C-alpha cells in the first residue's frame, strides 16, 4: 500500500565558505602566471588603451608586459636607482616614473631614452601621475613636497609644501584638470586645487597613508594606511563614510573592479580582499605566497596582477568562456531535456480520457537492498556509492550516503548483521571508510557505534591479516590524535568562557548561562565526548 | 458545591474499530464492525459510516451475518445480549437475552436456529480465565425482547479469542485452539479429538496456537502459531493418524488466518503488516501485499471472495480488492499507549491533533468523528518488529495562526545517545497540508520538556521556545535568508539560549500578547522579555517544583497561574510581581481557554478527577464538577466551537465559546455537553429520521423543492394570469417518469437534460407562451412560418409515433439532432425526383 520510504540522507551544513555569485566570479581565473622580477614589485599600472599593456615597476626597471605575453614587451632601464610609480598617460603614449634619485623621468612608450627629466625634488619621488589635461605631471616626494610640472616646457609649475612627512601616494582627478589628492605618512590626505596655492581639504586617516583611490564618479575617496581602509565622502567636505579593518597588516594597495561594484585591497598580510561597495562587506579573499605591495586589475577584470615583496609578479587571467563551457560540453552525453519532459506538459482536452499510469518509484540501489532486507548487500552498495556531480562529471565520494545507510541499519537493529561475516577485502573496505570519516564531527556519532561493533565482531581475528591490522593501527593512531586535538579545543573553550565571563558586565539579575553559545564549539564538545566514549 | 444537572460528561468518538473481526456483507457493499458499544456499518466503496447500530450497553464483542438471512446481522456484547439487526436500515429487530457476558459469537448455515457463543465458565469463578462454547437455541417468537435460556455447552476450556474457534466444512465439526492444544469437535459423532504440540521445539520457537481457520470444502485446518509458523492439519478425524504440514514465512506470531470462500487461497497476516496469500496445495506460491501500515489483527473475506479486509493495530480497516490493490481505508482515531504530544487544536481545520501511528501526527475532526489525515513526521520506513526502538513524536506545537507546526521526535536506544530532531513545518496553501521547512537535529542535548510558540498574531516574526532537561531553554526564530541563497527560502535558527542557575526548565508559556515569556525552573518561575532576552523577574513559591504554567487571557492577562507538585495553585499578579492568591488543591492539569478568560483545572482527589472552571480575577469558580471520571486526567484541550452557543445559565456559560475535551486514563476521549445542546442534537437527528421515512429519491428532492417554489410563486401571479396552469406538460412527463419502471426508462443522462429543461421552462413566462404557441402550431402542421418551430413540431409527432410503436426506450432517445432531422427531410423531399431522374436515365 504505502510505498517504501527511501533512506533519508541527512543534509549537513556545508563545510567551508558559502558559494556566492562573487566567489564564482572571482574564482573563475586560471592558475597564476608567475614572473620573477629583479626586486620587490612596488607599482603596477594598466594602460588605458587597448591592448591594455601594463607597466610593472620593480627595482631599477619598469617593464611593460602585453596582456598575454610572459616576457616584457618593453623595458625601461635608464634609472640610476630604484624606480617608483611607473604610470601611463590616459592616451597610453607616455609613461612617467619617479626614482630614488629624486629625478622624474618621462618616457615615450615606443622609445627607450627618457623624453624629459624633471629635476627639483631633493629626495626620492614615490608618486607620479598625469593630470587629466595630459600636459602636466604631479609628483610627490620624500622631501614632503608635491609638485606640478609642465610637460611641454619641462618646467616646474608649482610646489606644495603642506605635508609634514613623506608623500607616498597621490592621485589626480580624471574629471578636473586642476584637482589632485595626496596622502602622506603624516596621516593626512590633502586635496589640492592647482588654481590656488594651498590645499582645499584635509582629511585625517589616522595612520600613515599608503594608497589612494578615487571612485570613477570622484565623489568618494578611498584611502589605505595601517590596517585600515577608509572611505571618504568628498562632496560632504571629506566626511569619513566607512572604516574597514579586515587586514591584519598594513594595507598597501587599492583597486576598483571595472564596474565599480567591488573594491579590492591588498596587504602585507598576503591577502587580497574583495569588498562589496554597497555594504562594504568582504565577499571574497585571495591568498598569495608573500606580502603584497601592488595590485592592479585589467579592464573588464580580465586579469588580476599582483606584485609581491619576494619580487614575484603574479598574473591571473580570467577563464575564457570556452574553457568554462568545456564541462557543459561533456554533459551533452546524457539524454536530452526533451526526453524527460516528453508529454509531461501535455494538457488533456475536454473529451480525453486520462489513463493514469502508476508512477514508478525510483529507488537507489542501497534502498532496493534495504527494501528486501538484504542488509549486508545494502551496506556494500552504500560503501561503493559515488555520486556524479553535475559540474565536473567526475565521480567522487559522498560519505553522507554511506553514513545515512549505516544509521538506517542501526535504527533497524541489523547493523551487527550487516557488519559481520566479511572477508579481508570487505573488512578493509569498511575500515578504510572509517579511517576516512570517523573523525568528521558530522559523522562521528554514527560511525563510532559502527566502529565499536566492528571491533566487537572481529576482535577474534585480529592478527590474521596484515592489511586489516595495519588499518586498525592507523585507526587507533587517528583516534589518539583526535582525542588530543579535542582536549586542546576544550581547553581553549574553557579559557574563552572565563574571558567572556569576566568581560560581561554584572547585572542585577544574574543570568549566568545566557551566553550565545557558539554552535561550532558545542558541536566540537559533543564530538569529543563521543570520541572519549569510543576509546 | 452545586451539582449542575444540565452539564454531562459524554464519550466523544474515537472508539476502536479493530477490536473484533469486521464482517463484509454478501453483496460486498457494506462492512460491519464492532466499535465500542455500537456496531458501525461502513460502505466499502466510500469509506463512510452509514449506520451506527446502538443498543448494547457494554462493549460489543462480535458481529455476524445471520446465516439464514443475509440482510440481518447478529451482534453480541459483554452485557449478555445478542441483538439481531437489519443493518441496511439500521433497525434493531430482536434482542436475545443470554444472561452471561459474551466474548464471541459463531454460527454456521448448517445449524439452523442455533448460535454458538463463548461465555466464561460458570462453575469457575476465577475471574473468567476459562471459557466455554455454548450453543444457544434461538426461540421463535415475535417479541422484540426474547429470553434465550436454552443453552448447551459444546466445548469447555477454550480461548476467548474469536479467531481461535471456527466451524469446519459444512458445519460438521468445530475447531478450537487454546494454548498448545487444538480441539476438534464433531457434531455427528458428538466426539472431540485433542491434538497437542510440544512446549518448545528444539529451535526454541514457541508453538502456542494463535488462530485457526478451516478450509470451506476440504478437511483441512490451518493454525497459526506464536513463532510465525502456519500448520495445515489433515486427517484429524482419527485420534492418532493425523498429519500436519508446516508453512513458514512470518517471523513473529501469525495473528490472523482466513481461507477464501472457494478454498483456493489462504490468507495470513501478522505483526509484519504484510498480507500473505498462499495457494492452497501449492504452498510455494505466495503473493504478498506489503506495507499495510500497521500490524494485521484480523483478516476477513467477503462471501463472494472479491474483497478482503484487514484490521490493523492502529485502529484501521483496509479493504483490499482480491489481494492486489487497496481500495479503501477506514481509519479511526489512533490511540497509542500514551499521548506524548498534548491534545492540540489545529487553528485552521479546528481538528484535534495528537500523535497517532508511530512517527505520525493525526488530524482528527471532532465534528465529523473522522480522521482527516495523518502527517508523516519521521519520514522513515517503519520496521514492523516488536522490541525495536523507533522514532516517536513526543512534542508538537502550533502557532496561533496555524501557519507553523513544530514537532519533536525522539529515539532512545540502549547504550546510545538520545536522538532528537526538531522539525518545523510550514502550512502550504496549495496542498492544504504541512510541508517540512527546517529540520534541526539535536536541538538540545537532552529530552525536550516543553515547547510553545509565541501567541502574538500581529507580530511579523514567529518565535518558538523549547525547554530541555539539559538545563537550557532555546528560542528559535524564522531567520530571513540572505539574498545569495534566496531559492531556499527562510529557515529557522536558534536565536537565544537561556539558563537559570543550572536548574532544569520544565514548562514555558508565552503571554497572550507575546511580550513575556515565563519559564519555570523547578520551583522558580522566571519571566523574560523575548524582545531583549532580559530576565525581568523571578517568582517562586517553594518548596516544590512547578508543574503547570499558564498566562491569563484577555482581561486577566496580568495574571500568571502556576501549579506546584505540593498541591498548590498560585496566581501571581505580573504588575505587582506578587502573589495574588493561592489555594491548596492537587491540580494535575491547568489550561486556559484561548477564547475567554476561563481556566480549567483538573484536580486529582482520591482516585477521581474533579474539574474546576474559574476566572483568575474572581474568587469563586464558575463551574465545578466532582468525579468527572476515575483516574487522573493529564491531557485536555479547549476546542473552539463552530458557532457560539447562547446559553444564559451561568453555570454553562463557559461552554459557550469552546468545548472542553479530555482524555481519561484509559484513553477515552470525553467532553462536556449541556442540555440545550443535546436537545438540539436530538431534534436534528429526529428530523433526519422523519425525512428518512419518506422515500428520499433525488427526484423527490428536486420535485419537492420545485413544487414548493411553485406554490410560493403562484400566489402573487394567480391574479395576474389566470390562464396559467402549473406545468401541464412537465408534470405529466415527470409523473410518467416516476411511474415507469426504471429498467424500461432511457438512460438517465438523457432524462436529466429533459428534466432540467422542463424546469427551466416553468420559470420563464415568455417560454411558457411560446409553448402554448407551439401546441397550437402542432395542430396545423402544413404551415411553415419559422424554421425552428416547424422543426420542433416535426420531431414531436415522430416521437409520438415511435411511442405508439411500443419501443419506449428507443423512442425516448432522440437519435437525431435538429440538423439531422432537417437533413433527413431534405433527403425525403429530394428522394423522389432524384430517384426518378435515375430511373429516367
């Protein structure tokens, strides 16, 4: 009468981070291309014009790489000392770079020798940029000054001496030729107007400022310094909007995704974080091998280029649509969608007589065995269960199913029968599964009982098979390690509890247990108890 | 205390229907089964209860179709009477007074005027452990009440189980099994043979007989045994040379056996809830009908062999079409050993909800005394095996609007950790049932002691609070899902974990507006604010733990009532945070009426339960009744009425808005009724009886209504149009229809349209006139004014002619439509010229 109810596969909370649109987007990059430079990569700048070459400033050179080449298409080597801040002009024809020797050099992208040399700074120049009218250059230097230079005449137009420490970052407005902003190690950001002699706005970042970024609308300014990334509203007179503290070392570089929806920050803590610019929540995180000094995104987010202190330049290219589609191409082997829906959406007409066909219940193999009360076979089938995932067409294990079947057998009181009577191969298969999944807190309560039963059943045959013995030893070792681990965790939990207890203000009405206990911590605690029972 | 004569405690539905083997009538249309103190007649096709044959004053212990008249049935009862019923009309024909409690009844067509009943041994007064089969000669008498004192014992020392005694082929012998002994009594020889089995065979199986069946036309007795074996006994008319063969499929006791009427198949069933069909003489061939839901207790076969029916331990009767398909299920209220979940009322369907089948919640309509549906909570294959720990539904709660249902299922296995699941179900408007929304495995580390939803209907969020023996109470809230996985919809998650000095929380209760939560921790009541999860105050009345906790409603919402283990009923005023009053009574259950200020308290005193209904604000109880029932009442519920009663009497006013149902110790569902209500019920049933006495044909109904309408409609119109006669044509046709025997009438589908048309004509006046016109037109056939009228006039004579021909059935069916007639006429006209043309050429 009632149909067989299939074994319920419990849905466990997914481990690891959640898959969101952002993770899918930011994960869709190929394996990075790594290029060894001569020194720490301090600055990367993409050319605004196609084919979007990028200039990499590292040690005494500025290399220009093409979008796909691994060799530099162009190299500027005429620096006496470490070069800084190689930047393209908005037409992609000229490139400017500062230098440790305080000289600012202007290059033609096609040429080799500097077109202009701007002398005037007394110390290293870390900041160079073109103004939006393309005829002037902004420079900022360790001599606390920033200057404006005229390209055609190669003369200094103006000097601003308002900062009281090194100027390490600056940005010019893309909309107004007279506006530019500099950030300095004196913790301030200053907005200058070239039409007046002094700064028109000063903002206090609170930390030495390492990097600046203007939104395309130029209403918002992002500054990075220390561990903080701060967003300022320029239209409201430099009011701070948000302060983000997601890195645990100094943030060195900032970058906006092409559509302006995501903000990227790179830090010495070797992470690049991606923020949503509407709520400033971290939506994705990249890990790198070394501290990151510079970061740049190609137009359309085609590639992410990161320069690190260990003089490695890492380039990640976005996967082409064909590559992402490759997998779906393989799926075509299956019966097409049309086969499944054939006649399903047919609406019977008024006079049609509907012959109802009993819907055949589709059961998994192990369920079929369970239905017939073939418990041993059901367990065997469940141990071999591998699921086909939609995305990759690869078979990979689903321990949930096996665990669910073991649980079901336990519920039926026939787990003992199912586990008993196995030969060496069958037993080693079982033990293998236990070794793989026993310490998983999600499965431990079920598998511990099964492991106990196995030991009870087979303790008489221990020593007869080297394979099984080795596996049992491994299992024992695993358990011991897990117990140590759980003990450590419990200790930490105890420490945290005391800390929380002392941190909580004493209230009139005592409510001692009213702590929002962490689900994870509880889970760990309960599994540890199970582990202890198991031994 | 004033005795309130007008309020009575009555049984309300939910009686067992699986107590004894059901009986299928000869025409397979009805199914009779003993149900409490009455016999119920169900339709085998619609599952509806048609008659409730009431008359017995004690438990009905057997039902039997009278062998000599297949429209009458015997029923026997523990009240010492056998009653003869006409079950098609539900009339009691005769009552035979036997004088001893009867435990089962048997009869055979070959023993006319005699019935065999099982009564306790008379000489033996040891509480009726031994029973005897007694033949009762039914006296022929026209009286309603007949004393049948002509008894003769046939077999003594038999089992009271009706399945253990059965008539053999042609009524020649009767077989009865008891313990390890099978006794066969031959009526002709007046001799009984006894066959015994050994206590245990070597494999340790128990050989105790459980049931017996006899082959209808072969000398073969099938017996079922405790260890799941079926033995087929042959050659048993010799003391020594008997033989038996063994069939074994069942893994535990065979509870019922039955041969099909032709004797080709043997049906057996047991705790596995699988109906097994064995081929007689080809016992290797078996058919199975698995997963019938619960252990099979009885199997019955209809006399024509077309239907089987099985009764199950979960108060269910399944009707099966010759071992292939389940065609109907008659389900009664399932009452397990305990009601883990409280009695609840589903706010939507107003049905009573409690745990039923293992792992299910049942929704039982109190008005219709019918099980609406079972909700599968556990969603696991139920393994029918005794001694197996299964998941049980232990707690359930509805929110105020009925949109959410929370259930807790629990499985405690020896030596293993307690398995707990908290499930939250959302009501689906489309399917009109609950759909699983969230499963929380291991919501607490120990058993959940209490659970309640926040009652506030206006608030946007719903909150559930569960208290557990692990010393915590948790608040669960419907969490709004982030946009990223919006496809999954909202789900429930833990919002707050609270504890108080490591004490174990017992009861929890939300105030009516949902602004306060009271949780009792042993003797302390803590009051929390669900908005901020602040502990607002603590109330306590030492020295004993709190047993029940209840907020007042409506105007009494400032009161919090609690009962303690030390026979104390306390009422705290929440505004002053002090004890308002307290009284000493041993309250086993305290509950609040959701629709009024009233509270009901069941007090256990000297083995009896008293009921007090009171308002927290008033010192005097509104109503009190002593000795409502024996034993303790632990489950009760206020069910809102469909329509409010208007009772002016002060003592019964508390029943106006809602009705109080409670479960006694013996799992009987009882309620309180007032006199006026009973009178009303009686009146409605009497009216039904009167209606029943007149033949209620659909035609009568239609016609009756029609006539009434007409009479009403005629009065004002009579003055205006005197010439109008009430449906001359229609009424004649109907009269003809009603008088003609049904088998000569045309198909109803045709009659119906004609009938409806005639009704339509009668209402509109214009059509009436056209009718007259048509009649006039009929006389002058030659004139062709309009196509339509001519056609109608043409068809009529044709019909009349056909009627004249005598083929009434054919004539009435208008084989031709108007268009066809027109065509035919054209052909007729053309006919000659066309033929002539042919001939000419």
